[in-house]
């Protein structure tokens, strides 16, 4: 078959492998990526893409999962790349800023040519928000960062809606692209003209004076590895809980939502995630390492990959998802089982469980119109023309809230 090396020098973790994914989709190929390095001190969420088989990869690999039939896979060696290229169309993303071994591209080319494999090196340029090859546009990006061959969707006859995303705009646009793309997918499916207002949780802090802007009809609490975002996320979750504003949480967002309910039960500021504040009087989410489930089965220290969850009957989530649902998971902490009864008395309802019931995989508030969080990453399951049902349900609730206020 053949091998294509795609060199792309743009310094955005969100676009790692994106151009390679576009080429792979057009040629029916698959993406193999070499050893990488990112400064996670600068970009905490640069390596937060959950691989279906387990483990984490660069966050830009979302595009390979989204655009191609075969998810991107790590290449352990040059020999593996060459062996794969003997039987398949293999596309290798080369990002000089993120390449662990700078001499690797030359080594791959020489090895492939010595093996008689047709080898091409493509250099990607940029023009505005598009990818360009030899002066021709390869693909563009819409206002939500989605890679597309189509122009922006017409906003005429669409319902305008503004929601708040509790995150720094740069993190969502340049580092972890899946949340914005998945919200846009859901908006398209509902013919909503969606506006995102970014609310930086670090700037929000924990002063207790956050008031949800009147124009917002929903709040999104995204996932992420940066614990600096936790105080602001809990503040936003507490505000959404008190005001009845539709709120959805993804992974870390579910954890901060549950902590907001804990504040309602035990008092403001009494509880926090053990990961974010080891000295918190009440720790809502605690390590799974060394723990066992009700059946004596040891819990994983780090749960990653695609896993099934059992959705609790007669919950709001059961109206949205099937009784058994799968999602991408990436977490080391779980809701402390010892707190569940107290939190249920404060309105929390366990909406899904995993690992034979040992892990709370989703929560909701019993009396809130829409306050649902998942421990997994539903945004990673979204595709163009096939949005994730939870995000569609959230935007539907936000639309209903807009009509009633």
C-alpha cells in the first residue's frame, strides 16, 4: 500500500493529527501517531483524548476518531509503521513542536523506501481557519472549531440560544476541541443558532458572588485535568442548582456538580474533591486505588477506555439514554459511597453506575429541571449528524428554559 507523512507546524494541541485525519478520511486510511511530548504545565488538557481500548492520547486525536472509520493508534516503532504500510494506507502526523524524536521523520521515510513502500510527505499550511496544501484548501474549520468541507450552516430560521461554558476559551479552542464540537453537533440537530459565552473558572474563583447572566439559559461544566478550575466550577454548579438553570457536567463537571449538592447538605465550602483539596473536611471524590466493589472485585487505579454503565430506571437520564450505555472514561476518583445517602437526602439521585455498581457514573438532582452529570466523556461520542443524546437533551432543556423566562 502506501505511507503518507503529514507535517503540520501549527502550535495548537487541539489540531494534533487533525490534517492527517482529513487525509486519512479521504483515502480510506488510518492514522498511526509516533511518540509525542506536550508541556502539560502549559496545556493541562493536551493529552486527554480517551482511547477506546484504554489509555490517553493527544487531545487532537478526536478528529481521527470523528472523521475516519479507524481510530488513531500509537506506533511503537518505525518497524511497526512500515509493517502496517505494507497492507494499509497509513497516515502519520508529524508535528515538530510535539515530536519526541526530531529525527524520526527521516528515519521513517528511509525505512519505508528501503522496503519498497510508496512514500509521500505532505506539508500543511494554514489560511484563515483552513488547512492548505500547495495553495489548495484541504478543509476548513467552523466557528466551533469543527473541521468541515461545508460552509457555515445558515442561521436563518434557527432558534437563538446562549449558554455558558465554564472554561477558558483558549483551552477549549486550542487544546481540547471535543466539547465545543459536540455542542455544535447538538445545536445543528435541533436547528439552534448557538452562542457560547466562556466563563473562566479561575477568574470566577470561590467568592460566592457568581450570578448567572440573564442571557444564559444553560451551563456546561466540562472535563479537564487542571484542578485550578475546580473552585470556579463548584461555584457555577451551585449557582445553576439554586437558580434552576439547566446544567450539564462532563467528567470533572459531574464531580463539581455533586460537590455543589454536598454544599447544600453540609454547608458552603465544607466539601471538595480530594484531588483538588486533600485537606477538605469532607471529600466528595476519593481515589479508587486499593478499593474494592461490593462483590470484592478490585477497582482500577485509573479507569480509561470505553466502558458500559447501567442507567438507573425512572431517572431523567433513563429518558435520554438506554438502560445499558457506553462512554469513554478517564478518572482515578469516584464519588465516596459513604456520602451517597446524605447526598440523596439533599436531592442527589444516582442516575447510572458502573463496575458492577461500585462507581457512580452519573448523577442528577431530583427536583431540578435539568441538572445531570456523567463521570464519562459523552462529548467524545458525538459526531456530525449524530450528536450525543445527553447534549441534545441539555440544549432542549436550555431552549425550554429560554421560552419560560
